[in-house]
C-alpha cells in the first residue's frame, strides 16, 4: 500500500510540472496573438507603421518577474491583509545621510554643468538647483542603473497587469518614440513601472515634454545630460512653474492659527499669512516680491511636524510625483544645492503608525458627516488632514490635523 501511494504521489507530481509549464506556454501564445489581433489594429490607427510595429516586437519577451501581474488563466494574487502599519512617519522620508550626499554631488554638478543650467533657466525659467534636485532624486544624477528593456515592461504590463489600460496607452506612446528615431530600442530602458531614462519619464510624458537641447536632432533622455535636464525643466514649466518665485518656506505657525487652513484651494497672499503671525523659521522676512503673491499653508504631519507656506511652484514639482513629501524633498534638496542649507528645523513627530484601514474608517466617517476628505483611500492627504482639524475643533478637541489612534473610536 505504501509503495502504491508513493508511485501515485510521484505520478501526480510529474503531471503538476508540465501542467504549469503548458499554462505558461499558453499565455505566451496568447500574448503573440494579442499583439497581432488586438494591439496592432490600435497601433495602426494611431499612426504606427507596420514596419515599425514589426521591428519593435521582434525580440520582445514577457517578463514574468515584474510585480502586479495578472496572467490570464492563472489564480489571482490575494490582496495583502493590512495587519501592520501601512504608512510610516513622514519624517522617515527625509534621510539626512541621503540628502547630504545628493546635495554634495548636486553642488559639484552645478559647477560642472553651469553653462547648460544657465541656458536652461533662460529658456524655461526653472532654476538649476531645482532641476538638479529632481535629476538626483529620480536617477542619482543619471548614474543609477536603469535595468529593464522598456518594451518588455510595457508589453508585459499592457497584456497581463492589474492596470492594463494604463500601460496599453504607454505602449502605444513608446511605439511612436521608436518610430520617431529619437532612440534605438536597445537603449530604451526604464524601471519596472515603465519610467524611462534619467528624468524617469513615462513614454507619454516623453512625447509631451522631452526636448532636444544639445542640438543633435534627437530627444535623448538616456545618454544626453543637456536633453535630460532641459526636459525636466520643460516638464515643470508646462505644469505651471512661475519664473522668479521660490518653491516655499518653512514657517512657524502660532498656536492660535488653525492647521485646518492648508491646501491649494485656500491660497491667499503671503502677506496675509504673515499678518496672522506666521514667520519663517530662518528669521528672515518673506521676500518682498513674494508678499503680494499667493501662498498656501502646508502641514504634512499636522501639528506633529514642520509647517510651510508654499507657492504654486511647489505644486508644479508635485506634478512630477503626486506626493507632498516628494515635493518637500525636492525643495529642500534644491535649497541645499543652491545655498548649502540643511534639514528642516521642525521635528517630525512619531506619527504614521496606523493601519490604512483605520484611516479609511475615519475618512468614511468624516464623509458621512459632510466633510470633503478628497480621495477615500486610507492615506491622509491635505483634505483629510484639514477635515480632521475642523472636526476636532467642532468637537471640543485641540486640532492636530493628523490621524492618530485616539481618534479611531471617536470618529465612527
């Protein structure tokens, strides 16, 4: 009996391997049919030639190691349970060691590329330190390894990712890039998420914002530093960068000024913020040219962290990566490159150790009470923060404008 069970087990095992291999092979075959029967008609309608399409996919392979895949016929991956803190304290984003290293390299490169950066600022109005800060943050000033053939990534994601439509659009855009002759397919490399070259542009952003700044007739964000830096500056300009303005200022907000006044939709002249007693932590006055211009309060950790008055340029930076912390990182790094500045002076409190599901519950409770929290996603954006502050004040609590465990039971 034991021998029979052993033979049966080995027989089942031998069947399991080929079954999975056949299933994977079937997906590969489906992929090739999808390219010809589904993608090609759309690409042709979008203006991609048959020769360009054929050449682009001659050596393309599915990359089974990419994250967020949903291969047809395979079991769907189970959603990860939210059994631990889902977002860390905002302060953890600002590694002092990393910022110091990037700033030192950025200052060196500011000197090495001074003439190019001056031309870029004249052309686009974006200061060199800001361009360098984004370059450093996105690709380590072009030194980071960019590992993936971009067509493999985009084709895989367009065919079998959890967000196929997004990557399908980017794949069509990539075909247009190859057809333009700006880059050879072998050099067209990017991240696992499809972001390309030194500025980490998606293909659609490349088509809109990449520029030929070195005059060789090609927009080359993989090998050309002038093209890469000018493309970053052009992106910011097209997203609303205002020439001559700063990105923002770290400030001290008096206790009597509510933290629930932040957000781009509550902008007011910077002179008005100063009139409330808000001052720069540096001790300097707000620049006279900025006082009559609009500024916005920003408290990314509520009263548990540093406060800021930011300009529309902060939100232009945020268009590069839709994160308050990202834009603050770029602003702080740019200041360090420009003038040798240091860390923000306000300390980040020990916050951000809640489950996203708990914050989601707070957001739903606030929405049910008539508050606008923005996206109900379990992350404390500025609309959620200020709604919490308003709710706290209305219920006799000191506004902190940030979720914490003590509010979980109260906000139901």
